[in-house]
C-alpha cells in the first residue's frame, strides 16, 4: 500500500516528476485522457479498414500488402485479417477507451476536486495504475507485430477458438497470448484505480460534502469503481485460467474431442467453454455499465447546468445509479441465451434484464424533467449531453428486444446486436466523453474550446453515428450475420450490399469529422481564449478555483460545502446559481 | 462516529484513530493523519474485496468444472499442508502478540514477535514449495488432471498474495529495527496485520475446499 495523501503538498520540479511520473491526480487524469485519445484513433482506423473491406472484399490495395505481407498477400485482406481487425477494434475500444477515459481520465481529474480533496487517497498507487495501463496498451499493440499478427477470437475471446492455440488461426499463437497478458495487466491497473477511487470518495470528502451533496458524476464514478473492482477481479482469474489452457496444457475451458482445421486436438479433455462465458460475462455485463455510468453522470451534470434548473429527482437519480450497478451483476446470462442454457435460467435472466429498464427509465424521465421548462443554453457540451440521451434511448430500446430469449435466438448473431451495443455502449459513452471534454476543457487547460467548430463537429458526428448504426438494425432483421468479412457471394444478402456501402461512406465521413475535434482540441490548448474560473456559471467545487487549478487544487484552503450540487435558479438568490461553497445565508433568502 | 471509523476501530482494538467528525454521513474533511489512516483502511478493505472476488471466481470455476465432467480424480495431497496450515495460523497469532506488545509500549518485544511472525510467513511459503515438490515427484503436474490444475492454481494464487504480505511484513520489520515507527507506521502495522489475517483465513478456506472437493 502506498503512502496516503498528506495535507502538505509541494509541487514537484523537473519535467519527469511533473509530467511523466507525476503523482498529481490532474496530470494523471490528462495522461489517461491522451492514452484514450490515442487508442480511439487506433480503434477507429481499424473500424474503417473493416468497413472498407466489407464493401470491397476483393479490392487489392498495395499498401495493405506492405503492412501485412502474409495476411493481405497481393493487397487483398484475408478473412482472418478481418477478424483480427475486429478483435482489436473491440478490445482497444472497450478497455482502453470506454473504460479508461470516462472513469480514469475525467474521474481522476475531477473526483478529488468535486469532493474538495487535494489529491487521490494514494497518489503513488494512482501513478502506478496509469503506467500499468500504459504497459497493458503497449502489450496489446505489440500483438499486431508478432508472428501471425493480432488474435481473431473477438473481444470476448471465447474458447475453444481462443484456447486451442495456433491451429485455430494465424493470430491465435503469440498474438492471443499477448492479448490475455495485456488484459490481465489491465485488470491489475483497474483494481488499483478502483481502490483509489473508493478510498478517496469515502474518506477524503471535505467538510459539509455529505453523500447526498455529491455531484451525480461522483456517484457514477463511485459505482463504476465498485463494478470495476468486482468485475475485473473475476476477469483476471478467468484470464489466468485461459492462459494456462493455452500454455501449459490444462483443460479448464477446452473440451475433449476437438477437431479443428483437419486436426484432432488430443491434449485437452473435459473442459467447459461455457465456464469461460459465465466468468467472462460476469465481468462483461458490468463492463457495459463501467462504460456508460460516468457518461450518465456527466449528462446529468450538464443538463442541470445548461437548463439552469436543479436536476429533477436527485435522490431518485442516486438510487437509480445504485440499482443499475447492483442489477448489472445479475444479468450476465442474457449474453448466453444461445448457449443452450436451461430455459428457466434464460427466463430468470430475461426478467432481471427487464428490471434494469426501470432505473434506466427513471434516469431518462428525470433528464427530460430537468429539461422541461428550463432556460436551455445550447452549448456544444450541452448538445453532446442531449445526444447522449438520444443515443441512450435508441440503444436501450433495442436492448429490450435482445433481452427476450425468443427474439435473441434470431437476432443474436446478426447486425442487430452490433447496432445495439454500438449505440448504447460505444457511441453514447463517446458522446459522454465529448460532453465532458467541452465542459471541462476550460478547467483542465485554462482555455476555451472553439464553440462554432464544436457545433459543426457535433452535428456531423450526431447525424453520422445514426447513419452508421441505424441501418444495422434493419440488416439484423433481414438476417445479415455479424463477424463475416464478405457478403458478396451470399444470395439472400445481395439486396443489402448498397446499405453496407451507405454505412461505410457514413463511417468515412464521420471519421473525417473527428479531425475537426482534434484540431479544435490542440489549437485551443495553445491559442484558445483564456478561460475564466467559472465559464458556465456552474455550481460544483471545480468551478470555485482558478482554471487550471493550482497544484493542490485549493491552494492549501480546506473548502467547506454548504449547498447541494445543483442549486440553479433558486428564487431570491442574487444569481441564477448558488455555488456549493457559497455561504449558507444565500440559501436562506429563498 | 462514521461507519468506516467504528469498523476499523473494532477490528483493530489498537491505538484508536483520531476522532472523525462525520464519516459517511457528512464529509469529515481531509484533515491530515486521520483521513490518511481512514483511507488506508478503506483501501485495505477494498483490496480484500477484490482478492475475495478472485478466489470466488476460482471457486465457482472449481465447482463447475468438477461437476461438469467425469475426468476429475481426487488428488493425493501432501500431508505437509497441515504443518503449513499450523505455521500460518501461528504466524497470525504471533503477529497479534507483537501488536499487543507495541500497545503495551514494549518495542523490543514487538520487534522480536514481528520478526518471528515474518519468519513463520516465509516458512509457510517454503512449506508450500515443498508440497509442490512432493506432488511433482509423485507425478502430479498442473496439466495432469483438473484436480491438480486447480490445486496448483489456487495454491499459487494464494502464495502470490502471500508474497505481497511478506513484503509488507518485511517492510514494517525493517522500519521497526531501524527504530522508525512513527504514527504513520502504526497504520502500516495495522493494515499489514489485517491483510495477513485475511490471507490466513483464506488459506483455511482453501484447505477446506481442497480437502472436501479437491
């Protein structure tokens, strides 16, 4: 255990201690943010290659052959290469973007400030957590460059495909080993992070910051940390067992009598592929909430701020977050309706899955209630928060279909599922990140992002993601299978090839629109207008200190909180917002 | 007194942590040593929760894998495991004798008992290595059958945790021998001891699991 934070901090001198091996939660948060930004571009590039291949399966591209001399010999991608792009796209996006940025990035930067602490509880552990994540990313990227290339068993790494070794495909040799190693290292990093988040939030809240005065962002970071703690521990155990099956010949997940690529696999016996699925999804379903919960927190914060109204039903929101977190651990079986499970188990999992609809609907209606009759300010961050609500509803509604075992049997291996999880877990969470970026960038970098550029970026992205992912639902309805690299010779799918072309073009354009964001980000970091301390007239603690905050956040002062997090438009108050640190009298005037 | 405060105090039975203003209910304020100490205990309990989940996952895999197949043959476990169990329990007892000595102000006795507990911890690890060696000699390797696979995985995972515990014991021991036991180190002592007791209890649980079903 590293030494806990002390009251007296001294800003470190020197580049290495200040920016590389920093103990400052703010620097670590920014490090996580840029790690995620790098990863999202890697992941996006992989998805573009997939979209290109799907509509041009036989096209020969000379530079493909240069990058992958065997997997794309002659410039034409093999199906195995397509699968490895898919695997790495999913893995990098889920672990190094969706898990990393909303929680470890923004959470690291703003959780201590929002609760009035000077740093995380264990700064050394915090630094180790980041560099362990970095190591995990390096190992994951290295899987591209080993013999056979990246693994092709999907981000879920189902055995036997992921367990039987090189014989199942080119990337299933060293590539899959590195994949498991990277995930195990990532689990370790996440556990360190979770310890820090929970200890900080429980023990370092400033005077007056009761649990029910915490911004909803803090609640979501807390519940996400708990989910990560319990989920990643299980994934770590499962990963170790899978690695042993691959390397020392145990049979945890590999059954006997396997016949793969014209060879009988003789050295395994009695293992259960379903066991992996149970362990994986016990982590995998909470992982969905790890990705989306912080986005819900940011959205709640922004809808309240930019409607100039208190959040509708703060307590209901807190209980909804807690029940989503709790129920999230009881529904993993709905990923396994196809596995031949007992129909009664399937019914139980389906019922519990429907139960999650209740807190989700509470949140959605409370967001609408917050907007109702508000003085809405359509800033870029607000637009992204509204986009989050839209995508969350769209993705959530298709989830109700998939939660029914009878319907899932049809939909499960089609594009319907791809459309569903990209909407709710992928793009919604990404919109939460964009919302957070536009809202908090002034605090993080002391300068404002460009709003017109931000709005152009928003509209292109918003229309773009709907253009990419809405057609997938229809493709699923007509029975277009997912994970296939080429539909050109499938007779019954001849009619949907133009739909695939449309989606690919939508993906190219949406990806190009992200350049606007990157330019905006880096240009504004250097040249944006100087940000005031509280550009949005917000109420929470981070807006009570300079932009960017001093080294120990509150310059040695212990803040005292007298108000709830969302006191907007309080009657009788001099302004339309009351900061959490304002003296209590402001409130009594009302 | 908040929840985390009273909980740690009850378990510790040692030097009471400084008064906490609000705890869970009100935001106590980060007031130096008190919050550091509290945060250390919260972090410890969170760590224990994570370790528990790892072993819960392995246990569930163990039960499922055993129930699903017909290739499970019970492993002849080396009797030295019982000796190791006694050694580990003894180390926990000695560790608490040591903490009592510190509470009574007897530094030299604290140092002695703590060193003995650390040595017993290392002895346990050596004993586990010896048990592995015996199994190897008897022809039971990790891939021999599922019972041996789980035996090695569970004992190795526990030993891996224990290595961390021994490192913490050694750290405190070195600090104690160098007469550097300020108030902050008292937290390290308590955190290490609680973690060690957890590993002790975990091992007893694994013994039951391995002997009843393994």
